[in-house]
C-alpha cells in the first residue's frame, strides 16, 4: 500500500509541477522541460503493461487538459508507456527483472541515462511532430524536440543524482 501511495503522490506532484511551473518556464523562448514523463520512466517493471499504458494515457491527457494541447501529450506519453518495457529489458539488469524500479541504482548510471535518453527523445519527437502536424518546418520542430529532450534529460539526471546519494 505504501508503494501505491508513493506513486500516486508522485503522479499528482509531477503533474502539478509540470502544469503550474514548468510549462510557464521557457528557456530561449521555446525550450521547456517535460519532467512529468519521469513518472512513466521509473514505474516498476512489476506494474502491469495495461496499467502502465492507462497511466501514461491519463497523465498525458491531464497535461493536455491543463495545456489545451488537444491530445498531443496523451499520444506521446502513451507511446512512451508502450515502449518503456522493451527498452527496460534492453538496458535493465538481466536478473530479477520483475522487481526492477528503473534508476541509477538498479540500472547503473550509464544504462539508465541511455534508457532515459532514448525514451525522452522518442517522446519529444512524437509530441512535437504531432503538435506541428506537418513536416513543414521539419528542422525547426526537430530542434525544439532535441533542445527540450536535453533539458528534460538534464532535470531527470539531477533528480536521479540527488536521490542516488540518499
């Protein structure tokens, strides 16, 4: 029960952090960290795949509702939730896979950063290209996705580094 409460509070906390603070911070006028996806990235491997998809969709939809972004976050976060177990198997430890919570501790810092980087970049590309809904301005959209990915990965790295020291 304690784990459910922890993840429930994390879901709400990251959602509120995203919509109330991070969405109002724009670096260089277009770079925004999307830290809410950290919730999906660190869900334990023991969480049912259907529940992971549902949580990804619900989290993305909640961000969409607050940001008026017509399903773009819901799509990208559901895609992230779908791909997460596949990349978790690739980068995560081989033993005791069913009890893994992705982190520096369980994956190792290099593997966790690779796992995070790939999934964050996929999420950002999916989000920004669905939002643009055209390939006109392809390189501008790509630049936004890459810059936002870098900032998001940096925030996740800082959180992981701080929690790893505890």
